[in-house]
């Protein structure tokens, strides 16, 4: 269950200051500003006041940086020990200003927010508990703090607010359709998992996150895979972190669709395919490259490109797993799956060592870099070979190829429009009629594609939105 972080050191002082400023706002001549929030399942309007920036505390329970807390184990330990200490609050400030996929780097989106606040100040108030904990507006407070701004406008939650309320209210505000800055991919997955653990029905979670129950099934499956990858990468004091997969959202979404489809045909082949695609994701291949990895990938393409070494060693034959008390056992994974899993495990450990440059020895880093380089090269050549084989097997133009052909024609159309504008030769009526026909054709394409694709990717989602088609 979620942690109760207690209250910050300035809690009593903040309660007094908040009450004083609420009274001032109520007795003033101006109409008090209010903020609408969802509190314990119903909408309420809370009063807005100005509070000193330095008087408030970052929220250690914020979903925005849940995965990134693991970036620095030493500082994470300090934050866990005392989230209100200078060290803990400083670490939260750093994570709020950093790139989610690589907290070593400054987040360009944070700097854009900072410049916006410098020029326009606050457009919307933040939200605090009466003890001065920022429920919403942590990133804005970080930007205002760096700008040297003395005060921040914030709504104030009821005095009965608990840590469960803080988490729930933050989530509802951040998931509004008009939110300014989305949660990162991994943090959204972790927020969904938290709601499931709290026992919220899947339909209610889907509504909260503006998604569907099939998409929740996909997201929970993906997070399970990610946690398994982290566990498998662990060796000694080194392991990968969930945030290391921040940029792989589309690859995992496509992996889920492919795995579920293949599993319905042959689970063992699907499990083997899963391992090679997971390895390709860990090697940072694009999803368009990963698509070329099919069930025959190792046998037809990868096997002969793997040099002799630990990654080609054959593991012990897997054993069946007995079920205590039932006198039954589950079938063991196939030897092909075991070989694929062993290769992926070795790669994950090498990647973990690369990510732990400050704790790994020089010898460990050298060996890890060599292993990753060898596997990257083997996979690159094998994927190219597989892609060529797939292309050669095609007997006729498939739907994606027809769309590509249409894209090329439309690009040429744009050039023709430029030329027509230069000599005033465009037949506007005929062009408009053609656009109507194009819309009708795209509507048919969207309808037929939606029948086949249960969880649409970025392209089909765009097409639906462009045509105004509801899910």
C-alpha cells in the first residue's frame, strides 16, 4: 500500500499562514478566486491564495517522478529516509527538472515551462494541503523557484485531507484532457498499477485515465514485462531501472499486439519470439526494425551471425514445474525459448552494467560494451536479412505499401500545387471535389482498419481524430 509520508517541518506554521490568508481573501473587496477539483469522488471548489514559494514542499508521493527516483540509489535512500530533508527535497527538485528517460539531462520541456512562466507568470493555480505539501504544481514551483519568484498561487484542500486524498486528487488533475504536461510513459504505467492495487474497478480506472479496458490489459502486461526485465538484469549490485525503458512505449505496444496474436497460434513459439523482440528493444532498435523479427528469426537469420561466446552457449534443458498438492506439473519452456531467454538475460546484464558506469569496474564496463556491441551488430545484420526476406516473399502490394504509394502521390500533389499557384492554373472546383473523394476513401480505410486493429497505434489514432471518428 502507498506510504504515509507524515508532514513537513513547517506544517504548523503553514496551517496558520494558510488560515490567515484564506480569511484575508474572504474579507477582501475582490471576488475570491476558486479552483474546481475532484475530492473523494465529488467536485468541490477550493479557495485560491498566494503562498511563499520557499515555504512549500515538493510532494514525495507525486506520480510524475515515481520511476525516476531509482536514478540515484544513494539519493533515493536519503529521500526514502526523510522526504522533507534538504537532501530529499533537492533530489525531488532535480528529478522534476530532468528528462524522464535520462535524469542526467535537463528536460527541454521544463525549460519551456520556465520561459512561459517568466513571460506570462501563472495561468493556473497549483494546489496544496494546509501543511504546505504541493499536490499539484510541483514542476511549476520548481520553475518559479529557479526564476526567483517569491510567491505562487495555489488552491487549498480541506483540512481533513489525507495522503490517499493527495494521491487521488493529483492523479485526477494530471489526467484531465487539458493537462499541460503529461506523465512520462513509465510513471503512467505505475499510476495505473497503483489504482489496480487499491482495488478500483478496471472500468473506473479506464475512465480516470481516458482509456479502455483492453488498453489497461496491455499496460499491465507491459509493466509486468518491464519489472521482469529489471529482475533478470540484476547481478550483484547492478540492475536496470524501469525508467531505462521510457522511450520504448510504441515498441512495447506493438510487442503486446504481436505476442497475443502469436500466442493464440503457438505459445512456445510466441514465447521465443517475445525474447528476441525484447532483446531488440533493449538494443534500442526502432519498432519498424523489430517487426522483421518473426518466429523463425534465430534459425534463418541470427544463428550464423552470432560469434562463439557466452551468448551462444546452450543452457541446461528446462525442467517442468510441479504444482504442490495437485500431483501435477506445468510443461517446461521449450529448449528454443530457453536459448533465447539466456541470450536476452546476458544482454540485459550487460546493458545494466553500461547504465551503472559509476559503480561498475573498468573491466566490467569493457566486457559489457564488447558484449552489447557484438549483439548489436549480429541483430542489425539479421534484421536487415529478415526484412529483405519478408519483402521478397510478398507476392502482391499489401495495404501499407498502397498507403506508401498514396503518400508519394500526395507529396507530388503538394509540389504541383506550388507550380499551379505560380501560373494561376489550379481548377479549384475539381480539386475540392477530389478532396471530398479523398475524405470518403480515408473514412473507409479507417473503418476497415478499425475492424482488424483492436488497440490502434499512433497512425490509426491520428486518422480517426482527423476524420472526427469516435472510438
